[in-house]
């Protein structure tokens, strides 16, 4: 499991020195993913209350939360970001407790003014989906 995470950490498009803000953390998140991001960037993840510009965002989301809440979180997390700042939603994989339905993330992203890319398998239990503002760059 950690091996997949290690191979995937660089695909988040975070770099050494990047400040990555984490949203909707809870005790069910995968600490190996968090650790790989911190190892890659050399920086600790900052929380939702961090009020300076960041170089990337991860949002932990599980089914059972409201889709509108996810759209609101995406908007809140992306208000002060540059156009190409990586924004990722991490979700439990299909078949796992808390896995969202197939349209949930794309619908929430669209409501927030963003496009959702194809999911990236991060490890045995979690997927990640990159978001981009409409009309900005290519899909991840």
C-alpha cells in the first residue's frame, strides 16, 4: 500500500517547498498519503485556517457529506489560488466505506466552476481527483 503511495506522490504536482493546505481532515484519512506529500514537499500540511497563499490543496471527502458542502469547500479552498495550483479531492475507492457515487465529484466540481479529471489511484483504499478551473489548462 505505501509503495503505491510513494510512486504516486509526485503525480500530485507538488514540489519541494510547496505549502499544501488540507481540508476536511478526520481520523479516517490515510496518514501514509499525508506523509508522502510532506516528504515530497519538505513541509508540513497546513490546515483550513491557514490564511496565506498556498501551492496546493487536498480535500478529504466521503459519501454521506452533502454534495453542496463539497462544492462550497472547493470554492472556499480555491478562492486565493493561482490558476494552475493543484487542487485534489481524495475519496475512498469504490466499494470502500464512504466511497462517493460516480457523479458526485464531477457535479460538485462543476457547481464550484471547475472540471474534474480522471481519478488517480493513490493506494489500495483511496483515489484522488484533480480539479481545474473551467477553461484553464488541460485535464490532469
